[in-house]
């Protein structure tokens, strides 16, 4: 009898919990879910599938007490002294920095393809009088600086970067490898990277923007910021927000596992006048006009983050992840026209470069999701600079998704394509 | 919709139970509710294939009616048509790609065939076949399309089974009694299954996937050390058990909550002392289905004096194919069939003196089989076998293996504990001694532990679904 009794007691508790969670969650997410259902066309399977995905997202993201559950998991991981998190998603080094993982980071045979594709792009850009620049931001994993416990597979893309840079330099492509700049004397490692975020800090992004601006000046023979009022140290108010930073890696592991850290922001003194056009996933356009704090910087974000932040303070600069966005400096319409293929590393960099440029036109460098043919876009417009920036942990075919056919023809001419690839006989049914 | 997802656990299941129990005044009303929710569950996961499921239900209903009405040769022809159409759909959507892939090299071309495989198709087609054959053999009555629909599309079983023979469940489709004991057992079973899946299986999956991926690279500099490769196959063996038995527990638990009593699908298979015994404890529903509908078919068609061993291996090959479309699953089935056959030929159990050695022998072969089960193709499997025995220019020691054990020790202890009969024996002892101190304590502790387990499961589910992006 007691055997059943304890199971009956638990089943009553379980039914109570399930009912409570149902009422709570339906109350919280009901409105959003009804909206999704109303906007669904039942005659289209695709529309139904999209609605189901959106409903699942609403249910998962709006799950009551989600942060509490994450923090509970986070606490348990800390108590058990785990140095990897969530099936080796991240590993923690001896200083408490989170790193991406990779069980194997070997030779990527397509680097030569990427070089040729980029070279073709460079030729096309130069035909129109522009310049192309390829940028690699610094890696958080630094040989000699990063120490991880035995057997932890922290991702170290150093070899791949070095090979990429060597080949690109051989092909006369202008490159900046920020691994050569950071960390440095004025910005040591722990000020260059966040413990909880894969990207660089805001001060590091600012220093990078200065370096890029300098490269532009040299390339075009112009002075973009002669008095330092736009990019110089005196052009910003430096403000540190203690304990407000929990980056995207930290949000995944939870605060209890890794803790929060300070967030240093650089607030431009000159608010300027800008227009920010972004294209949403559904193809709609969103335009905001105003000063830099109304368009490009969400200055209030660090203050709104609570004890358990649910968003990274890194989002302060150019929040959102749009496939395509255009920043127009309305005080400098005749300024430099820049096209960027970028990721989140360059969100703050774009903001810092905006005062010295006329237009910064950006697409996300993971082009898989992009609605544009980047070749056509570049060839149909005139840009002073085309900058390609890629995450050093994300060097892949998707990020070099342009001039594929032209590159293949050129490689064929150079005898670089493997014979077996050409002889591939396949019948697609 | 996954059984382990928030939408299922927090929305679908509670809403279903509320409406289902509210309709308890009539078995027909309850069946109606259940049928609608089965279709809803299916539509949620694969809306474009819902018509195929409905067509399968209607086809089976019509075919069963005709089988019942007809006599002699026509009856048999009707059965062949019903089963044949089901098998054709199954082959065309699930196995054609593999078949052409295997056929391609002999024709000197690479053949590709890609078609959307409807969710849960394997289970519902095999259920439909079971229904038709049972009606043909007179083991079951022709039922209403409603009841047939519930059996074919019973949502807890769609993704991973267990397979149920129609004759076993038909009485319950017509009437069933829900009592508090069944509900209590079902609730506990549901949470135990959930824990097996989201805590143990997922964790083991992460480790095994990383090691097997590492092993696919090549030999030499990047070959996987012996220690790591054995850890990989051992972890995968645990993962498979907790994944399959976890889904089975959840399915049985949900079925109990709906008033159905379903036969067990696993009986601590890793405690077996021979491969033959292993297959009496592993995926019992699948084995039973195969015996009833494949073996018996062979027995009927086999001429006297003909060797049954080929049929036995063929049945195992088909059971391998149940798990996936790659030919490595087929080989896994053949491998098991050969071992079972060999054991019966050499009278294996008598040859090995101690029970411990028998366990070692069984688990060794199970692990070897699992390499084929997990590997993407024969080449990868062969590389992995070389890694296991140090024949791939690989060393023995691996700091990654030690790290993986260090980081996951608690899961390994729990995994090894719960895949052996220890927990079950302990439970049995407590149950025997009703007034024992341990039993008294457990009465209080058990609900608390189960609530904690539910909380931990929710933590794992929420963390797994959480992808903060910039």
C-alpha cells in the first residue's frame, strides 16, 4: 500500500504543478500565441509550419521562471566544479574566461578558394575606384595567455587565421589581423575581452575603429578626423557600469556559474545626426532618424539591466541582428561610402566609424540568410571601401559566399581543381 | 512536437488530460478526444503529411472490412493488397534512398533520391500491418475507424515506439478502467522516462557524438586513442539504452495516464548474460512484432527441412532497419543475428564458467555492435574498430577521455546504476517489507525526490532551449 501511496502523493503534486504551469504560462504567453494563430493562413502549409515554429518559440522563450531554471542549472554546474558547460559548449579557463570549444581544428582545404573569391571581389571593387579590406578580429583564446585544465578542448583558430592571412597577403589583398594589435600595453587581455562574451570589449572596438580609420586615410590620402573630435580619446565620455555585463556566453551558462563583470561604455560627446535603416527578416524596412543616441546607441540599456541580466550589455551599440542595414551620417552626406560584410564584432565599430563616414552599408557576413547577391550589390553601386570582417571562429564557406563560379573558372585555369571533383558523375533523381 | 519539450509537457499534455478526464462519462467521447489530440499532435510535428496518416487509417479500415467479408483466396489477396500498399509507401518514403545508394556503385553511377519522410511513418505503418494481419488471422475483430485511428496514430508511440500488436490493445481501445493506481504509476513513469532522456541520454549523447566525430577524421596524427574510443562506445551504449527506454517509459507513462496498460519494452538488457538473452530484454515490442508477423510468415512459407537460420538472420536485419535507413543498421541487425545463431549452435552458456565473464562477453559484443549502429558508414565503423584495438597508429592514453569522465562522473554513476537491476531490486525489497524502516522513510522521501527530479528535468530542458544571440 505504501508503495502506491508515495506514487499517488507524487502524482497529485505533479498534476498540481502541471496545472499551475499551464495556467501561468498560458496567462503570460496567451496573448502572443493568439496573435500568431490569428495571423496564420490555414490554407498554406508553409504558413502553418511558420506559425507552429513561432508558437513553440513563444512557449519556450516565455516559459515562466526561465531565468530561475537556468540559474539553478548554473549553480549546480558551479557546485560540481564543472569546467565545461552544456556538453562542452564552452570551457572555462584558469582566469574564468569562457571559450568556444572545438575537438578538432585542423586544416581547412578551402582557404585557397576563399582567397581567389576575395581577390575577384577586390578586382571588381578596384575597377570602380574603391578599396577592399579584409579584417580578422582578435581571438579570445591566446597562446601563452589562456590556460585551460587538461583535456579541455578550447577552440584555437590561430593556425587557420595565420594560414588565411598568409595566402591573402600573397594575393595582394589588404588585410588587418587584429590579433597583431590586441592585447597591447594600453589594453591588456582582461580589458580587451569579456569573460562572458565571445566578442571584444567596447574600448577594444574603439581602438580598432581608429586603426581602420587610419588605414582609410592612408589609402585615400584624406584626413577623416584631423582634430580628433570624432574618434579621438577626448571625443568620448568613458563610463564604467559595475557588474552590468553578462555576455551571450554568460547568458547561456547563467550568472551563478560565471558571474557578471563590469561594462565600460564610450559615449560620444558629439551626438551628430544620423539615419538608421534596417531591413527586418520579413523584408519590412525600419527607419529611425535623430542623434546617435536615438539611432545607433541604446544608452539606457546598462542602467536597465537587473541583478540577473537577461540581455548582454554589448547590445548597447547597434542593437539587433539585421541582414541588411544602412547608417547615413546626415551631417556628412558627401563622406566616404563604406560597404561592410560583418558580424557582431563590428556592431560597435560601425557606430564609432559612423561620424567619420557618409554611409555605412552593412550585410551580415553569414550570407546564408542574406537576400542579396553580394556580387550584384557591389557591382551596381560605387563604394569607397568594401570591408569584409569575419569572426575568427567562423571561417567557413558560408562567409565567403560570393564569386564562386568565377573562382572555380579561375582555379580551373590555374589547374587547382582536383581531378576527382571534375569527374564526379552523379545522377540526381 | 517532442515528448520532452515545453509545448508538450506544459501545454499539450495537461490540456489533453483535462479534456480527456472531463469526457470520462463515455468511452466513445474519450476515444473521440484522444483521436483528435493524436491528429493535432501529428499535425504539429508534420502538418504536410497528415493526409497520408489519415489515408493509412482509412485504407486499413476498409481493407480490414474487406478481409473480414471475403473468404479463401480473395481474403488472402485483400491482405496482400493492404499490407503491400503500406509497405510500398514505407519503402518509397524511407528506404528507397538507401536502396539506390547501395545499388548505385554496381551500375557505376551515384544515385540520389530524396523525399520527405513523414513523421512517425514507420510506427504507424507497422501498426497498420499488425491490425490487418491480426484481422486476417482472426486474432482480432474489425474495429471502427476511430479506434483503428487511435491505435495507428497513438501519439506517444509515434516517434520511437514501442510497437504494440493490435490484438494486445484492442480490448482496451473499446473499454478501459482508469483508477488512481494506474494514474499514479503513469505519472511516475512519465517523469522517470523524462529524466532518462533529458538528463542522462542527452548528456551521454554529447560525449559520444564528440568522440565519434573525432574518430571520423582519419588515422595517424588525429586518430582517437584507445581509451577515448572505448569511452566513446561505452557512452554511446549507455546513451542508446537511456534514449530508447526513456521514450518507452514516457510513452507507457502517458498511455497509463490515459488508462492504457502497455507491455514493457525493456527489461534491464545490459544485465543479460548472452546475446540471446539480451534480445529477450531489448525492445521487447519490436521483437514480439517481428516474431508474430515476420517469423511466423517465414514459418508458413518455409518448406520442410529448410534451414531456418537464414530467416532468423533476415529477421534481425529487418529489426536493424527499424532503427534507421542506413545500411549500417542492417549490418548491425545481421551481426546480432549471426551471434544469436552462433550461440545456439555452440551451446554458448555452458561454455563460460562464471556469470561475470558471461556479462563481460555480452557487453563486449553489444559494444562492438554499437559501433556499427553509430557509425555513418562501413569505412567509419572500420576506422573505429581499428581505434578500439590500437591498430590505427593510435596511442592508449587520452587526457580528453579523463576530462570527459571528470566532468560527467555523476552521469556515469547514475547511468551505470540505472541500467543495471540494482535500483529495481532495491525497490522490490522495500515493497516486500511493507513495515520496514526504509519503506517508511521512502514513503516521505520518494515524492520529494521525484519533485526534485522534475525540477532538474525542467532545468535541462530550459537550458537546452536557450540560445541567447547578438
